[in-house]
């Protein structure tokens, strides 16, 4: 009998006003594909930040993969907490499947830029802007197993990877 893989569902969705219901929907959609989704919902009364951190890391450590919402959040780039969790997953050897409605849009197109006389692309502070054609910073995009336009596509890719692994 094959057990379903466990997937940590990373992303800023925990900040939604309907986070518990939204998380339940993501978990249900994972189950339909054969994945046990783990949505790191925090209780209504938040414990100290160190407790949330420790519990989220423990959940992530117990997973076989991560499905990460990389949608721009509060700016042109993804949620910084999700980026941290992705870095942790990379170090732990946990494969990551990302998704974003901006998956085909280069990050540099979401940042106000100018091109200097020397051809360098910079932001409004004169700082260089990565222009590799990636949807976000190379440090979060390059380690992905795959990047998809929707959550469901990322789940299907994750399940296919699970089924094909040796």
C-alpha cells in the first residue's frame, strides 16, 4: 500500500481573513490529487513568535515536499517568510514546487526600472535589478523542481514527481 506524500503548503495565505477555510480548501484539493497537504494555520490567539517558528519548522521537517505560493505579496516580490521556508527546505533536501499567477512574468517587469547609459537596469534608488527573466529572485526560483501558474498545476507536478522517483 502506497502512502500519500506530505506537502507543506507555504505562502502568505495564512494572513487571509478566511485563512482556516482557505487552508481547508487547499488541503482538500491536495487530497484529490493524492497528497496530504499540511497548511500551517495559526490559532486565533497567537502564541509567542518563537512558538510559531518552532511549530512551522517542525511541520516542514515532517513533510516530503513543499508547494509554495510565490505570488507577489506586499510588493513586487514573494512573501519573505515563504522565501525563508523555501531556503530551509532547500537546505533540508525537501523538493519545492512553486506557483504564481506571475510565473511567466519576469520580476524586472514588476519593478520600476530605468536603464543607465552603461546598459545596467536599476531601480529608483540606483540599485541593480536582477534581469534573468525569472519570476522572482534567482535564489528562490533556481532551486525549484518546477514553477506553475496555479496551485493545482503545482500539486499535479508534485504528485507526478513523487510517483516517478526511484
